[in-house]
C-alpha cells in the first residue's frame, strides 16, 4: 500500500477522498492542495441559502478545521499545481516547489465558462463559482437593483429567485427557446418560466448577448438592437472542466479526465474524481461527465477505496436538486430530447413529477415538492422498469408499485 496520497483539489470530491481514506484506517500521509483560502465547503448553498444570507460560511464547511488536524489530513490552501511529473511521481507547484506522491488524485473540478463579447471585463459583470464570487455581489442585491442574469439554467434561475425575493428588478437572458431547455421537458420548462414571471422576473428566451456597455462599469446589456439597463450582471453559462494538468501529463482526456468505473486513470498511480471526470455508468449506458455533488462524493469514495485496494465500481443513478422559491426540484436519471414524458400529480398545486420513458423504459424523473417520487424513482431507473403509461400518470399509484 502507498505511504502517501496527494489530492489536487480542495472541493467536495477531493475532501471526500481524504475522509474516506481515514475512515478506512489508511495511516499514510494525506495532503490536499486547494487554490481557495477556505477549507473544503459545500457549493450548492452558494446560489441558494448562502446567497440569500440564510446560512454563514461555517455551516457550509464539510468538517470543522480542527477535524482535519485531528485526522492528520494536511490542508494546503492558496496553492496551484502547475505540472505532474509521472516518471518522478511529483507534483510541481507555483513558486517552484515539488511534492512527491505515492498515489495522486485529480479532483480539479471546473471553472466558469466566461463571456467573450465586448465589455465582458467591465466592472459589475460577475460569475458564481465560489465564496469570493458571492461575496463580490451579494450586498448589491438590493430592492430596485436592475439585475441581468445571463443564462437560464439552474444557477441562473436560483439566483433569479433569491434576487426577486430581495426586490431586485430581474431580467434573465437565455439563448435557447426555453429555460432549462437542456435538462427538462417542455412542460417543466413552462412551469418554471411561469413561476418566475409571477415573481416579477422578466425572462427573455432566444436572446443572445452581443455586448456589455457602460462608462467605467456595466450599465447596459446589448442583445443585437435591444438594450437592457443593468446595474449588475451575473453570468451563469456553465463550467469548463479543469483537465489541463491531466492532458499535459499525457493522461487521456475527452470532455473530462477519462477514468474507469473505479475512478482510475490509465496510470495506476493516478485517480480522478468529481466534475472533471469522464466516467462510465452502466445504468445510464455510456460514458458521461456529471456536474453534481452526489457524483463528486461518490467518486471521491470510489477513488479512495481503489487506492486502498478495495475497489468498488461506481454505477449509481445520477441525481440532482434545485431550490427556487418554495419549490424543491429533485431529479433522478438523465433525460434526452424525444423521451416520452408522463406528468403525474398537479402542477397547479405545485406538487407533481415529470417521468421520462425511452422505448418504454423508465429513465428519469423530475419531482417538484414530491419527495416520495424522487426516492422511489431511483429503483425504477436502476431496474430499467417498463411501467404502463396510464398507471404511471396516476398519482394514487406509488412508483414503487409499478
């Protein structure tokens, strides 16, 4: 067994590797390299409860700082790895220092996808990926503030919900014909668009930003011939996986760092976990890269067990969630355009599920304020169930009985 593990990435995946190693009584040295000034924390609250001011940073930390010292997990903050020398089994850091490793884990996550149009670097144009990002604009969400959000995905709509409740004048700009168009059925998209419109959010679809304008700071967003006043802009158009270290080291990359079902790269001493990985999933039926906390935590555990010589292949049903206003959207599986959609429950009562069938097979479920459907749908997806559509649409019949 290796005598030391180095983890590049101080997010949830990287921290989970370290925690699992210690839980399984690994006695070697563990070093976690993070580029932020914070100990590992949960990211979902950034666009939800932390942005709203309902929780402080200490409640986002995965473990108290003292925990890592007690478990002899060495956290190194504000550090950036620049190169991996696989032959020498060392990690090179900014400043010239090197760090030897027995096993190496790449939990490098992703970075925000940035706008490249004119004016994209104007003060007042913000992104949301970490605590400092939220600190940079949270205090500006005041009643009457003219806020433009670029991107009608989960992050954009979650920010819109918080800002609307604070009294901001919110405009959401989405390039696609509908919000959440890449991930939900048209019925679900319309439902959320109507919810936001009722809260005063101006959603403009099929709208592309061509420039940000202003004298010294952003004052307007240009969409072709249309100008929209803006005192603050928040961009949420996805992330780019951090694969450069892996690629430069000669590891396979393809929309993520390529790993097997046990989070192993082709180099038997190097593993990868979290948003940065492209991994196989037998349940989904192919390779994929997932940007989700459950995946990051599961892959972190999987990588640790493989390091310990106790490999347990990870083939889990993907799941996600989103909080907007009083709505909890919980999702299992992965849907595709063209899937048959069956609605069960009541949209009017804000308690329903959209179930997806592909060639009759239950492949995904998106539940709004209906936790039991969310929980029970995982087994149907795992078992590749083929429920009758009419019975599936009947909310009086529990999913587990299908």
